[in-house]
C-alpha cells in the first residue's frame, strides 16, 4: 500500500494589483513540514499585516512523496 510523506510546506500570499497591473506573490518556504495549517495561516496573516497591499489569497502549498 502506498504511503504519503510530507516533504515541504510553504505559504503563499497573492496580492491584488493596482490599476491595470496584476498582483504580486510572496512565498515563504522556511516552514517546518510538521507545521499545522493554523500555524501557517497565522504566520501568513502576520506577514500580510506588515505589507502595504491587500491580500487576495492566502494558501498553503504542500509537497509530498509517495512510496510503497
């Protein structure tokens, strides 16, 4: 039976663009792979509070490995 092992977690914040411009993206990859979704969301919100632009999306990207 195949098993999934999480190898990396990161959070991504996508920002709204100003005027005709598309927004930017901030990605942080220094998270421990054991970090909970709540901890990642809290950290993403804290980073967003320090930015001058409003966030459009905040989400977690998870990289995992399949093995038998």
